């Protein structure tokens, strides 16, 4: 039985290969990306349009490049947090064990101690990463569902609860990159080579 299945698979593979060879012979492989698709023997796919790419191009870099327009303050962020985050990260932002949401604040100065507590407050070197991460990955059960204004607001709320910014400070594409995180100098570039040449 299993031998029969294997042979059928081989027949199918050969058929696909033959079809591809025939299409190639017909000159179909001449189509390239940018000319209406990837073409080739299968003729599938189309070139991604700028709007397709924009929908995936959400990364925010440490210097703030990629931050969208919009703004928010801790006052508005408190509401966003209570609605979308509190179930897993807790009302005091110390995490909820059963929900697997870790602590977001606290632990400042603990990294070199016997019991380091890594949080946004104690560990993260750039505030802009908070925007990037919340925007792409939170709420854990509904990532990508918050508007830029909601993300800025909840970011402001977390930074305020971490005693990094004042309650009324507005976070936007201009101000967020200028927030200095407590552990900003705790990282250094590792210039060791990826591969060591033992010869
Ligand atoms: C359903 C539970 C859940 C909800 C709701 C949720 N989170 Fe999370 N959160 C998690 C889990 C689980 C992780 C760990 C994810 C991982 O490591 O990949 C996490 C990680 C994080 C981290 C990274 C913490 C660190 O130091 O690594 C941040 C920041 C964060 N969440 C913010 C938020 C914000 C803001 C909201 C609301 C908009 C939110 N979360 C809603 C479960 C949740």
C-alpha cells in the first residue's frame, strides 16, 4: 500500500516537471517581477503594489524612523490600558501570572543583582521599541487592533507608570524618540566576529 502511494507521488512529480519543461520551452519563463508578476513556468503571483508593502512596513527603529503620525497622553492611555491590557498585565502593571503577561514596570537597578527583574522600565534601552512592540504584538490576543493614537497613549501611560515621563507629556513621532530610558547605556555593541577562524 505504501509503495503504491510512493509511486503515485512520483508520477505526480514527473507530471509537474514535464508541464514545467513544456511551459519553459514555450518561452513563458521570460516574465519577471515588475512586469505583472513572477511569471515563469507557473504564471502565478503579481508584483506587490506600494499599498501592499505599506501594510507590512510597520517597523519602528530606535531613532524613531517609521513612527506614524498621531499622539497620546497617559490620561487617555489609562483607558486604553484598562480596556485592552489589564487582564494580562494587572492594574499595577506587575503582571498576571496565570495570564502569562509579565511585569511592565519595576526592577530598576536590579539587573546586576542576584534577582534581576527585566521590564520596560528596567531593561529596554529605547522608548520607540515600546511603540513598535505594542503596535505589532499587543494585545496578545488581538495584535494590530489598536490605532496609532491608542498605541501612543498606552505607551505614554506605561512610561508614566514607570516614572520616566510626566502624566501630561504628549507622546508622538517627535517626542517619543527623545525619551531617555533608564537602561539606555546598559547595552554595548558586541564587535566579536560571528564566526571565529581557528586557523
Ligand atoms: C491576553 C493576554 C495579554 C494582553 C491582553 C496583553 N498582553 Fe502584553 N504580553 C502578554 C504576553 C503573553 C507577553 C509575552 C509575549 C512574548 O514574550 O512574546 C506580553 C508582553 C508584553 C510586553 C513586553 C514585556 C517585556 O518586557 O518583554 C509589553 C510591553 C506588553 N505586553 C504590553 C501590552 C499592552 C500595552 C497591552 C494592551 C494594549 C497588552 N500588553 C495586552 C499578554 C498580554
